[in-house]
């Protein structure tokens, strides 16, 4: 059987600033998280992004970084972003707002 290379289905293209921000968030999770699961996941994700991300020169002034992700890796990144912002926002119960909106929609 011939070897076939499986390419992750999700393609994320970031600017240098966006890529730096993403790696920065992962670094903050590693440094500040009291949750070992978040800490370990952030460390693993950061290592993967630094190893497998592909910088591409668009023109003389622009570079983009292509990241290929499997669905579970994309979900991990979203979870890590949410963990990072967990203590950054004033707590508002958006779930209760969701229930009210759905109730209005169901009554119409």
C-alpha cells in the first residue's frame, strides 16, 4: 500500500501580529494557569504551532502564517483562548440572556 499524507482539514491563515498574539496567549496560559490540564494543553499546542506553522511571503511587505489543524486541535485552541479570557471580563450571565432570547423566539 502506498503511503498517503493526510493533510489536516482546517486551514488558518494569520498575519504576523495575529500569530504572535496567539502564541502570546498560549504562553500566558502556560505561565499563569493554575489548571494543569490547561497548562499542559497550552504547552503542547504552542510547541505544535512553532514547529508546524508555515510562513509564506505574499509580497515584499506582507507575510502570512498558514496553520493546518485537525478539528480537535482547533477546538483545543478555542478552549485555550476562552481559558485566557476567563478572568479578563466582567462576569455577565449570557446563558440567561440566551434562554430569554430563545423563549421570545419560541413564542413568536
